C-alpha cells in the first residue's frame, strides 16, 4: 500500500486524537510532515475567542471598586444625654475640618486652654432627641461679628457655634461626639497660636496659624 493511501485511511480509522497521543502506532517510515499536515488544528477564530475570554476575566478580576463608601453616621450629644444628634457626611476629608483654637472666647466658653470644633455643612447635622432642651446664646465675638452658640439648657454642655459669616457651615464641639466618631475627624490645624498658653506645646503634624486669617 502506498504512503499516500495510508495517509488518507489513518485519520478516518484512528481519529486525530490517536495520532497525537499514540504516535508510536504510526510506522517510523511514514512519520513525515505529510502525515501531520493532515491533522485538524483549531482555527484561528477559536484561538481569538479563548484569548478574549481570558482577557475579560483578568480585567474583571483586577478591577477595583473606586466608588467611595458612605461614611458611618457620627453620633453625639450633650453631657447629660438630654440632647442627641447625628452627623452624616459622605466624605470627611472634604466636608469636615476639625481645628484647635486658642482664642480668648474659646478659652472662656469651654473653660480650657483651647476649644476644639469640627466644621461641617449645617445640613449634615440632625438633632434626634431633645430639641426642646437646646438653648441659644448670641453675642459679639470681640471683633464686631455676632457669634451664635447652642448648648443644653439642663446640663449647660456646649453643642455648636457659628459666626454671622459662616454661611452654610457650623462648628460642632469636638468633645460632644462619641469616641469612634471623633476618630474619623481628627484635628488638622491650630488657630490663634499667638495666644497659646506657654505650657501648651505645639502639636506636631498640624498646620499652625497665629490668627484666624493668615
């Protein structure tokens, strides 16, 4: 039987997989490129399809969700618990700024060396309990600007303040927030550093301003 005849018979009888897995069944005298050129190979479109699927899988697997998760609500309240509130912010880095102020007004109102407040949009604060306990005090802050302060009428604990030029912002007293809430809006800077008491050290890592506008 001629080699050409054998080449046409083997694929039909044995199947292409026998030829590739059991190459020893083909006589060595007939192992040539003529035989293996007749074996069926995957067409080019099939290779492209498989490659595309793996590329899509790899892309999907490595894609990260870049959407910023919503911030956990920040709860707080007055000393006696008669007033409770919650602050809702989507991005604390851009919507909140906690600062330390060494001015005389903050010293007298808080009774300490400084006051610590967190500036937020007014719309972010929601009083959830005790609105009827809130009292208001308004007075000149010493520079001709009316300063509005809110506190608890039962315990006297301060809640927030804002000046006439604050626009849609308010300043919530930092210490009235719960522990885990304060951890999400830590101080970024200090104001009126020229009025800092001598025993009070400069806090490393925060911006320092000698006045409110510098």
